[in-house]
C-alpha cells in the first residue's frame, strides 16, 4: 500500500485486458490452482473519471457522494466528490507530516487513518476537524460494521476497534484454505462480507467477518489497462459500496478511471 520509493514494492501487472465500459462475461473458477475459493469476474457497468493524481487509500460512499482519502506526505487529504464526474465538492488536508491512509464514514463522522503516525483524524460531515485518536501499529484500510470500525495494517489480521478509542475489541485472522492472506489493504463492508484489496494484486477477497475465512475472490485483472504502468505504485486500491443504489465502485492509486462493477450473485 505504500509508495515503491518507501517500500521497494514491485507492481504485479495483469496480462488480461478488459476494454473500458464493456460488460465482461461472468464466470467462476478457482482463485488459484491450489485454492478452492471461487473466483468471479465482474461486469463493468460504467467507466467514470477519477483524479489521476490521487494516491487512493480509502474509498466509501455517503449520501451518494464518494468519500476518498489520498496519501502522500504534504498532500494527504480526504474529499467528497461526485462519482459521475469526479468533481471534488470539498476536501480537508491532513498535517503535512502525515501520510494519509484508509477512510470510512461512521455515524456522523469521517475517520482517516495514517500510515506510520499511529493517529486517526476525525472530521465532521462538514469536513471540519473534530479531533484525533491514537492507536498502535500501522494504519492501512478502514471500514465499519454497525458497532465497530474495522482496520487493516498490511498483515493477515483485521482488527475490530472501538470508534471512540480505537482500542481493539477483537482480532480476526484472515485465511484462504487455512493459509494466512497477507497484505490486506483497502476495506469495505458489502452485504455482510468484508471486501479487501490484496496489495499489489488484481484481486479483492471477500471475507466472512465471523470466521475470517475467504469465501470468494473478485478477479479485477485488466482494469489497470488505464493505469500508468511506468508507475510501480499505480496498483488496484479502492472499494466503495453505495448501499442505497446497490452500486459497487473500484479504482486504483493514480488511476484516471473509476469503475462501477456488478458481481453476479452478490
């Protein structure tokens, strides 16, 4: 999830291209030769504009608007934008010494994590700062259920934390066929399952929040045909669910496109 210059990360590129705006066939297959988890290829319902300068860390929907957090020292921010046009309505900048991470909207507040600064920044829905909450470890992805925030930290463990204190309520070990799934990144709770980007891959895993088992994979290989392949950080990252309109959006870091997708049977 971190920049390649800081993490010496290598981008895993896909070999299958999917034309923008084309409805892809839906099929099921094993996630890998050794996995029993079904893999589903989504339909691309719409191809929409996205800020190609945004180092997307978090993505969610509130009242029809995208709430997006973007990382980078000196430029980290959280914004509200129109998913149809990409136009930013308003934004708030994090302190320049902070590398912004995942974000979610819980009740009447916006929560934005930081990478190594161990601080969560809390904003009102008016994007005015409300305060800060400290926590232990790195911050990567963020979502929530009805009671708790749910954090990832780049490992195979998700933490359910108290929204007021960010103290861990319970830890969830994420496994696929009994094996840990590391580098869990951006998160979104969709229809009772936790969807998670796996950093530097073209896959989203669907996680049972009760057991931590990966129950399905969404294969998004080919969407990065719009990305700048000279940029090793331009990887798939960003999942948002518009529950009111039953829409799922995905994008990547510094991608010029946002995709509305539909997954059969979900």
